[in-house]
C-alpha cells in the first residue's frame, strides 16, 4: 500500500503539476514563445517594453481581464504511458512487464522537472504605457530513479535505494509591473528606433527548497530464519551498531546509505517560508528597431531583471529536517520487511534570500501584409536561479492572418534550452472590440503522444 501510494504521488507530481518556462503572452506561446519583435501593446510585458512605442497607428485602449499560460511536462514519461497505467478501466495491479515499461520511460538516472506559470489578474495598456498584475510561479527539481524503482517493486528486485541527488526549489506569488516605451534618435537606414523600461515588484506567498538529501532506504530480504530450538526468528546479517550522526542546526552532510550499516541515519532538510518580497525593484529593459525596405525587417533585444534583484523571505521562515533509519522486521518475513524510525524538527530562522529569474532575449522578425515570421535566441543569466539553462534556446514562429486578419493561425518550434524540443500551435479571434487567443504546445517529441503539453488562453477588451 505504501509503495502504491508513493508511486501515484510521484507520477502525478511530475506529470500534472510540472510547468516549464514562462511564455510572455499567449500569442507568443503559439509562435514558439517568440515576442521580442512582434508583441505589441499589452503583449509587450515581459516580451519587449520598447514595443510600446513602436506602433505606426494609434492603438486602442486594451484591458485584459483574464490570461493563463502553463507548461506541463518532464524529461521521461509521455502522455500515452501515463494514461495507460493511471487511467485504466480495470485491474488493480501492474504486471512485471508494465512496471518495467514504466521504469524504462525514465531515460536517465533521475526524473527532472521545471515549471513557470503565469495568470493575469488585470492588465491595462494605453499608447506607450502599460500596467500588469499577475500571479506567477517558478520551480525545478529532480528525484533519483531508485525512488521510482522501489515504489514499483519494493525490495523484490532492489534491496536499497539512495535519495542522494534529490533537488527541489519553487516559489510563487504576485507581480505588479509598469512598462513605458519611448522613441530614440534613428539613423538613415532605420524607419523607427525605440527603447523601453519595465519596473516590477514581486510579493512572495510561498517558498520551498530541499537543501540536503542524503542516505536512503535499506531492506533485508530473506534474512530472518525461524530457530526451532529457541522458538525465535534470528538473522545471519552482520548489523553494525546504530550510528545516529546528528547535527540538527547545520547543513552538515550525513554519509549516504551504507549496506554494512543499514541503520545509519538518513536526512532530508528543507527551507520554507510563507511570505517575502523584492527589496530592490525588478528592472526590465528593451530595444527595438525596424529597417527601411520590404518586407518589413525588425530587430529586438530584451533583458529581464537586469539588476539581478533577489527576494527576501522573512515570513515564517523555517529550516525543517527529517531524520530516519531503517531496520529489517525480523518477525514479518515478506518482501517489505522493513521498519522506518523517524525523527523530525523545525527551527525558525531570521529569513533568507532567493534569486529571481533573469534572462536575455534577442530576436529578428519579418512582416508581410498577412504573414509575420520571427526567430529568437534566449539564455538564462544567473546560474543559481531556477530559470537558468546553460544551453541557448532557439525558437522560431510564424503567423498567417485570415479573413481580413481576424483569424490568426500560428505555428512555432523550440530547440534546446529549458524546453528541449517543442512544437507550438495557436489561433484566436481578433475583432474591433476584443481579442481572444489560444495556444497549445507539445514537448520533447514532435507528436501528440508527447512528454508534456503547454497551453494558454487570454481575453482582451479594446476600447
């Protein structure tokens, strides 16, 4: 029962609640998360504030009442595998073949995830100014393959597993942001040259981070023997004396699991907080230019959180740890014959800081009467923040506008970066008085049987 519950929790966590990189806007998501050169008006937020001053016509006042964008996925299990084993019509148990199929979907030594989700509460844009209120969340982590193996098979085929290498960090809260775009002096080759600045404040609601995970579970299989002379179960396994190596108030490492000392203490330590804020404003900057000639060619550059603002977490900031050790249960001879002894504690701290995501984006775009094409490169800037990815992300998108430009059809592709390989689609209805946009994407595979999905929708009124 314990293994079955653990298995369901693990795979639900990594498939239904794992969100990846932020999208800027729903239109951007449909075009491969590009937006540095084509996002206009209310969509300029987090894409390029310089675009607020780049329109050739007077834009209507825009009010966005709702917008949600999320990316769900992992580096291992595809949707088909998930549906086969967790939404079955009948059958309570997995066969050995099915268990191996699940395990084979974990292609590396650990299952990894990362997420970003954005939900607009209210946004307003007029001329070259905009204001946004959003809920946001960020996170990443990984869990060793051995945890999943034990959840599936117990110690029938695995005698121990380690939690070494377990990582997790995530936080969520609300942002309020102001953006302003303005024109700059241009050269003879430029049709327009603009710059923009954004100022954001983040109010944190929750933070969680695993700062230490050492040790693991050791189970003794078939070690108990009934002695007819003494009428007791005995064991031939050479157990060493308990070594509870405890250092509660530090992050000092506890040695990993030792088969010769299965009672050795293991530990999981986490930092948590229920509130915090950015003490220094988050500053975004952008540049945009169009070059004379046809088709219309544009270039854009955006740096988000250029100053590297951090979040100070000081509301109910706590360091929590759980220590445990395992020992065989000599009197219940089965494949799960293990007892777990647990001790935990919580220590209040004076607060701590975490880094807020920071990245740079550069893009090129070309526009015709009914078609827009874009290409962008993006990279995380601060190695320790949870949005960082060492590989540059390349993305490209196209939009074709039908029926007097009221029905957009969008497509995009993303390579490398935090998304791996992804394909995106989008459409919508753009009228005189409102815009409705929808976007969808698959991850890791260029097919519907994907390892994750992205989606987003938004509704904007125009006055």
